[in-house]
C-alpha cells in the first residue's frame, strides 16, 4: 500500500468534508453533481437564477457573494482575501493585455463574417468556456468536451480555514496556465482537477462564468447514451456530462454542455453515442485552440471528418484541422497573425502549405493578442474558415 502523505490526507479529509455539504444527484455509475438544496431564486434582469450556485461560483472567482450573510465566514478568511487580491490583479492584467483585444478583434473581424451562432462546438476544450465566450458571446448553446471529468461544486461554507486554503491553492494552480499562456496544459489539468478537491471542470467553468458576470440558473448531471441522447440516466457505455444554464444581465439564458470522452477513432467506435450526439448539433460553429495537433493524425480521422462536414464556420489556430483539408472550392480561409513551426512537443505538426500561404503577406491580417502555443513570441496563428454557399 502506498504511503499517505500529509497532503494526501488533507485531500481525503477535504473530500469527506465536501461530501457532507453537497446536495447531489447520484448517477447510475458514480457520476455526481452538486445541485443547490432548494435554494431561493433571485432575478437577473427578467431571468430567475440559483442564488447558491451563483454565489459559490462568485466566491471561487474571488468575487463577493450576493448573499453576504451565507458565505460571510468564507470571505472573511485570510486565504480568501489573499486569493481575491491576487486573482483580481491577474484578471485585470489579462483583460487589458488579451481579453479586451480579443473583443475588439471579434467586432472588427469576426462578428460580421461568421454570422449567427446557434451552437458552438469546442473539441479538446477542458474547462475553457472563457475563450469560447469572448469570441462567440451570442451562441445559444456551447458544447465542450475533453478528458477531464464534469465535476462538482464544493460546499464552501463547510470548509475549515485549512481546507479552504487548500482548495484555493488548487484553483490557483489550475488557472495559472490559462491566465499566463491562454491555454490549459492537459497533464496539469488532469493533476489539479481530476485528482484533487476541485472534483472536475465545473468549478473552473463556474469561475469563468462568474467573471463574465453571468448568473447560474441551473446545473444538472447528465449522460450521453449510445443513441446520442443527452439524458439524466443512460446505459453503461454513456459519456458523463454536465449541463449548465446561465444568463448575463439583460440577456436570454444560454446553455453550456460539457462531457468527458476520448475522441480517437477507436474510442468513438466503442462509444458511438458521442458521434451521434455531435451530429445532432449540426450545423454548428467550431472553435479550437491549443488542440495538441490531434486532428493532424490518422487516429482522429472520424472527428476531423465530422467537424469538416458539419461546421458552417471554423475558427482555430494551426493545431486544429490541417490547412490542406480546406479546399478553395468549399471554404474561404482567412489568415491572421504569423505562422512558424510548432513548439518542440508537436514538431510533427508543421504545415509547409500553411507556411507558404502565410508567406503571401498581402493576404494575412495582423493579430493583436496571443493565441495558441506561441504565446511568448507574438507568433500566434489564427485561421477563420467560412464554408461557401452552394447552389
């Protein structure tokens, strides 16, 4: 038996503590999700929302809760006060250096070209609803999927000062890559999210929603069954999923669906419901960044084909669908930023044809924000592919 370190004992104690404070929906094969315990509803504009879920998200995001009395013991803790100061500064810096520039670029280059967005598809996303929403804020539904578990929200008011400090430390580590580099590193996420007190992606997605000034209306643990249906109870081969409904002030409710699934061809054969579910969302807008060049390989041909066949628009960096799969008779491709060889870990992803296209300087437009793996060098690549109308 492996020796239990002090840190591991703390995590075990935290898991036990959290479980006492969670109102959960027990799933058929072990997937759980926090729901509020009959929390009273407030109203955001004309939309009723869940006050307890919203306040949990706000406090995790370093924001004061709307119900000051309920979580006063949490926000008065030195660990939370330190987290608030640190995250406020990090968020303000990222907003100035990147988020505001992304919004400006969206209005100037994207909104008028991509058209309306009913459903946004974000493969290999992890918990990154942030970048998806910054570039496509008006979608009715956001579908994200990755390798991390959907997860739960912690019962913050039941944590001791030591356990609260431990929890916030994991939030800090999990968000560090995104705020510094604007992408998550999968192995870091798997360590800090799946194997820690964060219990999956929901806490981090909730942080982003809170910082985007959204209120959570509801959150449900669901599954994608073999027929591709998103249901509350499915079969043994189902993909665990999370459905979050949220709204910003004065806006109609929007839905975020995150599910856990492998996207390799062999995995999709074992779990055919994933492909059937994605096909039902079509036509959709696809968004990809820092996707590990997975779609460059033959092992991901089914997912690559699905995205190319079902997308009306694809916005990505060079790690998504290779440039050669966008023939001129079917797609208008517009290039932004700069292109250079992939970082060392992904040297197999170099695309000579894309490099040649970028060499025609008068067709490439500038990019004012970092996007993708070349976050330090100013050599970010953005490709906007618009499907041509036929007939």
